[in-house]
C-alpha cells in the first residue's frame, strides 16, 4: 500500500457519466456454477457508459467468474445479461468481442515468441478492427511509448509490467466499448502502476471506454473507481463510491477486517 503514494482517491468521478444514462451493461439475478459448485448467487449489477467500476472481494468471491460471464466465456445458469440493451446471455465470447466487449484475463497472456507488433496485430482479428489496424497501431503507438520502443522485440523479453501494458493495448486493438480487466496491477512495479492508472483514466475520459475492473490493490481501486462493487461468497455485499464503500461496516468486516485489525 505505502509504495504507491501518488495514487489518491478519485474525488470527482467520471465527467462522462450521466446519472440518467441507460446502463451499457446489466446483470439481474445472475447465477453461475462450476459443476455442482455455485460460484455466483443472484448478482445484480449495472454499469453505465463512461464509468469505471471496480470489483473487489476476498479470494474465491466470484470476481473472475463474473467477468467470464460478462465476456461470454462462461454461461450463466440463470438471470438476465444485457449489453447495450440486447440480451446476450447465450452469445459466445468471440461474438461478444465483435459487439464491443474485450476481456483481459488474469495473468500474462502474451505470445512470448512473437514480437510486440505481432502480438498487437493478433488483437485486431475481428473484421472491423482489422480494417482499422494500421490506424489503430499508429494511434496506440503514440500513446504507449514504452511499447513503441519495443515494437520489434519478442514479447517474452518484456518485464511483467510491460507485458501488462501489451495485454491492455492488445485488447484495445479490438476497439471495445467496454473493457474488462482482471487484476491489471498484479506484478506491476510502483512506477508502472502510476502510468497504468493514467492510461486507464485516459481510456475513460478521452476514448469514452467503459471499464469493469477486478483488482486487489486498494490504492488503485480508490484512485481509479467511479464506483466500487464489493463481492463476498458469490454475492454483491456493497456498491457505492470509493468513499462510501471504504466506510461501510459490512465491507470492513468482510473484506478489510484483517487489514483493519492490523492497523
Ligand atoms: N475452473 C473452475 N472450476 C471449478 N471451480 C472454480 C473454477 N474457477 C473458479 N472456481 C471456484 O469458483 C469460486 C469463485 O472463483 P473466482 O475465481 O471467480 O473467484 P475470484 O473472486 O476471482 O478469486 P481471486 O481473488 O482468488 O482471483 C471459487 O470457489 C473457486 O474455487
Ligand atoms: Mg480472480
């Protein structure tokens, strides 16, 4: 926590979010199972266009499962899943990408024996993005100088943080409307964390991309989020601004208890 002092609570939230806007993403009473094991118990969650919503919660809370349901990698057992007003409950993952949902899963996903440029080209595999590949690559290059310097380098030679940047930019090559990031700060150095946070805020403010992010790093969560959703045992137990969630007794008990006891 103390090694990222430049991340501060987001005081204003997104300038792009309108309270009256229809949700871009809607989940109502969504359940999901792995065999007999129920991972999600009636999740209701709305994300508005232009919002950064972060999901926090202890290990096994169901955060990754929720992202997988949203991106079509996992079918919900019951409930409503709508994207941009359309029912997408049975839409497969590759079709979700075409509709504007890009998902960066946990861990490092780069192809180590391909160059940075080749990795980025693979991110633009859908027809709409393929047509715009040259423009997108050039636009992205201008915005991510750390990758530009390494375009012809094998991705396997990048540092952990640089691979995270590559994961992010590759997902952007599909020109998403909503970007799902699973633990983007894991394994990232303090210096690159600040840079990654800046990029994420720019995606919202400049590119009008909506973000749904799972993250354990509370400094990042407090600095980046318009809204924080807290999960525990497959359920949403709190949903509010960073300030509201931080002072919510249920959150403190369920999630921050150990941290609070240690303070
Ligand atoms: N592929 C799988 N097969 C069986 N059970 C799974 C699978 N993936 C997750 N689970 C179980 O589903 C529940 C929710 O897991 P999930 O990975 O969604 O949690 P999480 O909140 O992302 O946790 P973490 O913070 O550790 O990443 C857990 O009980 C987990 O053990
Ligand atoms: Mg997870």
